[in-house]
C-alpha cells in the first residue's frame, strides 16, 4: 500500500505499524514526534497500523537557543 512520509510517497506492507515504518526508514525513535493524518500520536500508539493513503509526518526535536 502507499503512504506519504514527509511529503514523499512510500510503498509499505499493509500491516506496517508506525514503529516498523520508522525502523524501515532508519529513523531512531528517540527525539521525534509522529503525526498520522495531522494527528500527533503518543508513543503508546506507535504499534498501531498505518492506514492506506495515510499522511505521516516525522518531526525531529531540535534544541537550541
């Protein structure tokens, strides 16, 4: 199935979870936030399956001053 990840179309398995998607993309799970279809997911929901056609945004926390 196809999903959009940070404005790039990706092909993923139908049973792909948020955690698995991050692992596949090589994105570490620390210091990030994930939104699916414009809703920020708490880490406790990262084992949920990504729906087909979903728009996934991965944002990295940046510290500075």
